[in-house]
C-alpha cells in the first residue's frame, strides 16, 4: 500500500509542476512590473569588441530589455582587444 501512495504523490507533484510551467500568452504586451517613475541609469561595460557577433547580440538584448523596463542604458566596449594598444 505504501508504494502506491508514493506513486500517487509523485504523479500529483508532476502534474502540479507541469501546470506551473505552462506557457502564458504574453507576446506583444509590456511587463506588469515596469516602473512608472524616472528611468534608472545602467552602465554596461564589456571586454569584447562591439563588432564581435556574441557581444553584438548581448548589446542588442540589453538595449531591448532597457527599453522594456524603463532603463537608460550606457553600453561601452573596447575598440580593440590588444591590451598594449588600450589607453591607460
């Protein structure tokens, strides 16, 4: 009898977790927790060059999130990855 109760409990936990993970249709809407006050200023400084595909994608995502969440983003990246050529 005990293994059956355990199996029922596991199935119930799986069903509850599945229901909690269902996709909500929120495409095209603004997030509910967008602040209504003045924008927050955030500086994002990376070590990768802006023309690098990875960092270009990071910048694009950061700018998209900043526009959604009322954030003023200042993005900065080096023009070169050569440590000797960087200003000191």
